[in-house]
C-alpha cells in the first residue's frame, strides 16, 4: 500500500469530477436531463453529502483490524464500477431538488479532497473505523473507506459523462 499512489488516485478522481461539474453551464447544472435522472448539481450534491464527514470518520475512533485491511477493496470496485446496475441512494445522502451553486459544490469537493488526502497521508490506513459504517456492509478499514469513496465518485463521474453526452446530442 503506497499512500502517495492512493492520494494521487483520490486527487485525480475528485479533480476529474470537479472538472465535469464545471463543464456544465448554469442552466444545464440544475435541469433534469432525462426522466429518472438527477440534475448534474444533484449528482455533485450527493457526492458532497456522502463524503463531507469522511475525514472526521477517518480521524475518529478506530480499532485494530483482524483481517486484511484491503479485504473489501476489490469487491467495492466491482460493485461501484458495474455501470449496468442501477443503485438507489440511501435517504440520508439523497439530494433535494433545488437550484445549487456550481462554485459552492466545486469548493466543497476541494475541501473533501484536501481533508481526506491529509488523512490518508497522516493515518494508519489498516485500522478499522468505529464511527463509520457502510450501509449493509458494516465497519470498514480506513483504506477500504477511502477506496469506497474513490469508486463511488468514479461511478458518479460516469453518470455525469452520460448526462453530458445527452446534452451534446440534443
């Protein structure tokens, strides 16, 4: 486990997501592009809601891990990057339908990138987080939590690319 590589992947994933959000004009950002979709801004808000407290959880109480610290990483990748499967967001990170400010969303993502990147650099990633559980999956290691975040953001970056392509066709 190379922390520099993890931070690089985290930063490049969030930067790509920020660039995607920034590529929508103000009108596109807050308009539902097709039936059953969120607006691009709602996608960004969902990512912000899902990850805003992650640095606090990573810095919170932990315990020793009695299994491989990366045990679930490949499974998270398989699940989150399977774009053929539609998933439903847990209610607590469901973005409301309203007008969002692009700059505020991008800045929140920047804060998340900075805070989680610092946690990755400073902390022992093999420890299990006690104040953070993934719905249906339970407690995870710091390493698994960071990779879940990365794959979750990549999943929604894919969603934004599909929305962008839809706008390009119309």
